[in-house]
C-alpha cells in the first residue's frame, strides 16, 4: 500500500484544519503552517515547554513548519521564484543593500568578524519532507489515530429550528469502525463501519454514508435536546460484535483450506531437512573424555621422617629432593627429574583435551540445530496459518435528529 503526494497533502491538510492550524502559504507541492497549541503538543515533542506554559500561564508560542509533499516540484517552484526576484532587482547594488557585507558590531571590534547565527525561536520556519514512509507522516498518522479514537459529535440544526418554540430531540447513536484482517501467507483487509441506536437498538451497516450527509460539530446546537440512552455502551458494543461475527460466519473460507495445505507442504519440507541432519552420528561423551587421567604416586610417602632416614638419603638424589619439598625445604629439582616428568604431563593433555572439546562441540552443535529447527517451524506456522483478526480502530457517539 502506498499514497501519492496529492493524497498525502489532502490527509495532512485535513488533520491540520481539524486542529485549527493557521495556513500561511500553500501550493500543490507544499504548505506552510503555524501549528495550533493542540497540534504543537502532538507533533513537536516539547513536554517541558508546555509544562512551563501551563504552570506559569503565559501565552504559548507555537512552531511553524513548511511541509513539502513533492520535493522535486517544490525545488522547481523555489528556483523559479528566486530567478524572478533576481530579474526584478536593480543591477547596481549599494553597500548598504548588500546583506552579505560584514557589519560593524561591538564583538567585531574586539574579536573580529563574527559569523551570523541561525535564526532560532518561534520565528523560524522548519522545512520537512512529508512523503510516504517518512517519520513525520508516521507521527501524524499516530496523532490522528490517538486523537480520533473516540469522538462525540452533534448534528447541527437548521436556522428555522433555532427560532422554533419547541426544541428538537437528538437520538444517540454509537458508531464503531472495525478493521477485519484475513491473513495467511497472503493478506486482505476490510473496513466495516457499523452504527447502533442507543434508543431502539437498530443496527445500520455503512454508517459512514449516513454521517456524510449531515453537518456535525462537537458543540451542542441551540434549541436542541439530547435524549438519554436506553442501551448501555457495553451492551451496544456487544451487539455490534455479534452482528459482525454473524456476518463473518457467512463468508467463504476456502482460502483458509488452501493456506493449510501450503502450510503442511512447507512443514514437510522443513521436517525432512532437519530430520536428516539430526540423524547424523554424534560422538559419545565417556567418562575417560570428561575426566582426564592424572598421574598418581606408586607408593605413599610419609611426611614424618626419622633422623636415620634423612641421613640415609643422599642430598643430591631425586628422592632426597622430593622429601625436602614434602618437609617444606625449598630445594631445586634436578634437571634429570624435570626432563623425566615433563613428557608424561604433555602426553596426558594430548590424549584427553582434544577428545573432550570435540565431544562438547558436538553436543552444542546438536542443541543449536534443534533450536533452529523449532524456530523454523514456528515461523512457518505464523506465516501460513490462516487467521481472522478483528480490531476496533475508531468509535464515537453521534447525536442525530
């Protein structure tokens, strides 16, 4: 779905005029507008400023924008206007009329020529391109949806009714606009604007066509009387939902059966692929892989020695060095002992660690593949499974004659 620049301009102007914004300049490609306080609060994101204005009670200064709906056409209009202005200006330019010439200022005398600062404050006019998909247009959509979610309007009376001696009576109506989505791997949307009388319970389809022929305003007209409703809003809303449900039950849902067939076909393809991958052999993790072998002394060594035992051991032998370390005596180990012990440690690490890491990696790969398989099935079900979704996008109370 997309919108042409003309459609975007019509929508934005309708929103601005509904909020009493002041149109300063307008062309087929742009509009320059001074926002009303309500529009400024919705579009400029200045909560601190408006909080200050509301606390102090000063007159607010709203911002001005130039909304460009067709940038190329607007550029051509701007260039043509500038060329026309240059053609009408006199050829000679006096020093006083040259705006680019540096001015003699106090700061310029002491610090040199200072560059001109951009215009700030309420007097500036900001330019924004409002095209389909732009951030500003999405913001206007959200503001219109939030502000127009519920309305309370009165039909305006004719002039002869204002002069009448007997007041006319309003009949309250509840109008709800439902959006119905028929979704699978394809999607279709419908809008159903239904209205129900809160006095008689009569339900009217295409309620918008009945409202288009009437002059509606949020102000209660003079010499008019609004009747109290006999049906509550909850009961009226339930009646509209039941009416819409009965209408949807009469539709043809052959598209849903075809969507289920496509879903089953996609799931069969996914299952066949991942089942073949998950059936591959995985190395088993054994106790020998998880617990590396450790060298143990062949005989227990006693920490308590007699003086005779100490004298019997040669100070330069490997056994003497070992006993000295046990007793806490720091003596260097001989080179022969280091060379004899080092290959055993390296051999143990080479045998245990690679197998253990390989088994762990295989387990991690298998779990990741299972997670990917479940995620893929969930995506297929979400995309192809047929569903019907009903949403109330706007509603309102309408007091009609």
